[in-house]
């Protein structure tokens, strides 16, 4: 269960020699990001400086972490790799498949019954291949990783976009698709385009109502949901060192919402405190010996503009609490401006629910600070105007806050304590009345607030803010309540005012837990049997995708031209669809059903060119596939924003889509498409998006000459016989073209294992 101190010492030994060598080669001081990347090069000591945003580089991650929804497909793929055990430490965490409805005890029991087949499958596969297994109820993957596995200077990948949470402990932790994880679990290198670097200098110090969450809400407002694409964000300055380790984790976690590859902080005293409090003094002792390697060289932070591609400076002493939303996590509103913004935009003022938790904000400090507001309200005689719900980050957190009276404080206001799991944050919330589709407002401390994300209601206006602000807004029942200046009327008709939140960074009595929920794998898994029923609607063994036939794709039909925001939630929804994450055929029935068709402004309604009728996107795709007709998807900017949801790439591949042509991609989704043998292409001229018509037939004219750096030519033949020739750029290198030729990256792994 615990960290591997010998592995960490080996990482640090490599780091010292490789960073020294890299500094000589590059000829300048290094950022923390560069130090970690150079020390994890697959081929050892660096031989050159890499071109940011251009060169693909092979790395050797230290660990892999998977959550249960994505682990199903990742492990189904790993079973085809022909390996006896995983090559690097790997864990699986059951946190996504637990529906929040009635409270932890009832909901966990229901999940264990409803998803028993999936949990048993994940448990047995983990047992067989040497993977640590965290049972349902043990907690949210990223909080458990922070408590047990994260360490300064490490490189980790995970099959969840918020793997980046571990940057709060000085790691480079990066969200990837399942196929990427399979590569690493199989003992292969992991490929990443060498990132650009964004430096965020934090001056001053947080105080009063302002929390670490407000830092990333401000950064998201500045950079937008695509401003960090292709970059790693490195935070530094006096403001950074003054924050708690879990606060840093919150900032890194939500860095996924700006499209960043990952985010991180340099090793400091707050990390020492957290490591020690979570039973890892050995890591502190090892890290202290190489402390200068676990942060940037002093010259970097003294003159950041010279070493970062972009620098942002935020004075924490002047930063206001922010409330971001609705419908996108980068629309920032300072609390002092919310009254006028809400009125101007017609946002529902009444707050119906306040939700605290998720992997972003479920630490001891988060719960303690939010509880301090609840406790004040109780003492001041204020009845909450909205409903309350919390998701503790782990069983260790839940046990400790129960011992320390924090849960009892929440319960005084009728708070519903959900399972230590993702719950409403990922749409696993059976919210009463959501099916009515009424316009309403909720506030939460999660990371994402896309339409329908939390409760399935497209008219729910979800706003992202800190746990303490969630508590204040829920108690007041008003979105435009400003606790810094406004007063409330208590149950006796008296005017009262809430004081600023407070809460211990770490529990004074230390963390405690009776059963953390960890299951160690069998010492020898060769005798473990994995059974997948042929009649199961939850699990399905995978069949390899067919390799490319070496010919130009011709006669392809346009499946959909998606307009506007098309996230992985639009491409492959979560919520009730999570139950099919291990069954590719069944879950493919949600493919692109949330995407807006540019030709009729409707969702899940596209023209079947074979019949002329309009039908659901998956139905039309299946019709084309059955007729042996390839299809193509066209999309807008930042296509595939959001989760590391590999299903959003596997479903189109399974249903016969050959290529996805868009204005721009989100990083993880572009890689996922490549791994599954799809063509991920971008318009050489974005204006060509407007030339594509509903009845188009598409022909590739030079795919037979597919090569790195060479655009592809597509012929769009319109219904009237006219045509447009469109150039499409791509970022495939030789190895990635090999994935396409083989049909998928997994096909290459399996072939190598069987050779």
C-alpha cells in the first residue's frame, strides 16, 4: 500500500546525475519541470535540448494510477499485451461507479451490489498482474495518491485527467488515456511532446475568505480552457511556499481545466509537513538530501521571463474569492462583482444545493474550513437556505474528520454525507427533481461545470468556488451573497455576519483510519482466473481493431459537423453511461450524442446519407459501418476538452469513424485518437470548416504517402457535384504513424509480446 522508498531513492540518484548533465547541455539554469523531465528520459542522460512544443520525447514514468471507470478499458487492453505482471507500480481505485443519492452507507451498499461484476473483475485483474487495488469506499483516486504515493520529483501518469493533483507534492503527474497507461504497464516508454512552460509567480499571502481554489479560478479566467494547452504550469514565489500542500494539490488538480499538460510546485516546508503527517518521513529524509534538485534553479525564479514561455503574476494579498461559471470553469467572477453579473446575465439567484468535496477539494483542511462556516451559522441561529452535501476525499479523511467532530458539525445543518467517492462531480448523482429540467443554480467545489455535468439537467447553472464559499452561499441561499460585506438575518430576525473561515492544515491529533480499503495483489498471480461472461452488459473482451489496408480512404460520409464546445462529455457522456465503461459495444451508444450538429443546431440528430432520414449519431454510424462505408467527424476548437476519457476515441473507432478533422484538439484526446488508430487532423486553414456541407462525401488523395510533417489532402465532394480540396495538418511522427498502420498502438504491443 505504502510508498516504495527504495524506488524513490533510485529516482533521486538518477535525478542528480541527469540534471547536472542536462544543465551542461542546455547551457543555462533549469526550471523544476525541466529537471523532472530530463531525469526521466527513457534513454537516460540527455544528449540534447528539446524544442518545446515540437519534439516528441520518450519518458520513463515511476508509477501508474487508474480509476475504476477508465481502468476497465485499460486493463482489458493490458490483458492483450501478453505480460505476466505490470512493469511499474500501478494502482486501481474504485471511486467513479458509486451513485450519490441517500448517503454513504446506503449508496456504497447499492454500488457494491449493482457494480459487483465490475469490481470483481478489477480486483481479479489487479490480483493477477501485481496491481494494488483500492476497494469501493476507500476514497477518490487523487486524494489517495496524494496520501500514499505522490513524492517530490516523481513522474506519474494516470488514466484520469485530474492525475495532475499530485503536483501539489512536487510531482509531474499527467493524465493520459488507457492505451498510454498500457504502454507503461507493459514496460515500454511513454511519449510526450516536450511542453512549453508557463510560470505563475505568486506574491503576498492568502487570508480571510480567499483560498487556494481562488488561485486556479483566477488563472483559468486569465488563460481560458485552452490557454495551457501544450504547456506545463510551474508555480513559485512567496505565495506558493505559504500555502498548504493540499491547497497546492487543489491548484494543480484544476489545471486540467486550462488544458495544461500538468502543473507543479517546488519542494518546500508544506510538503515536508504533509509527507510526515501521512507517515512518509523516509521520503522527507531522502528528498531533503536532494532538495536543490526538487525546485528550479534560483536564477529561474529570480528572472522568470527569461526561462518561461509565459509568466503570470498574482498577488494573493489582493486576490478576491472567485465564483466561476456557469457551464464553463474559466468564466471567472470575483465575489464583489457577482451581484451585477448575475443580474446582467439572468442567472438564477437562488442557490438550491451546495456541494463540497471531489478530488479537487476534499482534504482535511478543506473540510475543516467549510465546517467553520457551518459552525458559525449554527451558533448564530441561521437555518441554511440550500441543501448541503459533502464527499470526503478518502476513508482516512472521513474517519479523521468524524473523530474530530467535523462531520457532526456538518450534520447539524442536515448535511448529507455521501460516500468517499466522486459522486456529483462526475454526474454520479441521483438528484431529486433533476429530470424536470428546471432552470436552477447550484454551487460546488468541483473542477468542472459543463452543461448537464452534475445532475443531467441542461438548465442547472453550476458555479465553481472554494469549499468555504460553497458553505456561505448555500447557507445564504443566494448566488450574489458576498460574505466579506453582506449580512444575514437569523431565525430570530437579527442581522448577523459570518466571520472569515478557519481550519487546521493538518489534524492536530494526526490522521487515523481503521480500514483504508487497500487490497494487495497476490505474490504470484499466475493462478488467478479472470472471467468475463459473454452475456454481460457491463464487460466485454476486446477484439483488435483492423490494421490500415494501405489504401487511400475514399467514399467516406460526413457523420457530424460538430459546432462549438465539444468536450469528452459531449463525445462520451458519463453519469448513467459509466456502467458501460467496460463494454465497448454498449457504451458506443452514447457516441457524440451531446454534440451540436452545425446544420440543425440539434444534439443527437444527424442525416443518414444512405436513407436521407435524420437519426441518432450512433445509429447513423452503425448504419454506415454495416454498409462498409467509412465515416468522418468534423469539429470546432479545443475538440475533446475535458477528461482523459479514452472511450471518446475508442467509440468512434469501433463504429467505423476513420478520421476526426477539427480546428484544434485538446492534448489528451488527440493522443487517444492516435493510440486507437484514428486520424486526428486539424484544418490547415480554419476557414475551411465553413466549406463542409451536410451531404459531403470525403476522399483522401494522398494518405498512401502519410509521413511526418506532410499535410494530408482531402477532397470534399458536395451533393451538387462541386468539390472543395482541403489541406489537413497532423502531428504524427514515425512511431505514431506505425500505430495507424497497425490499427492501434495496442496491436503493436501485442505483436512485440508474441514475437
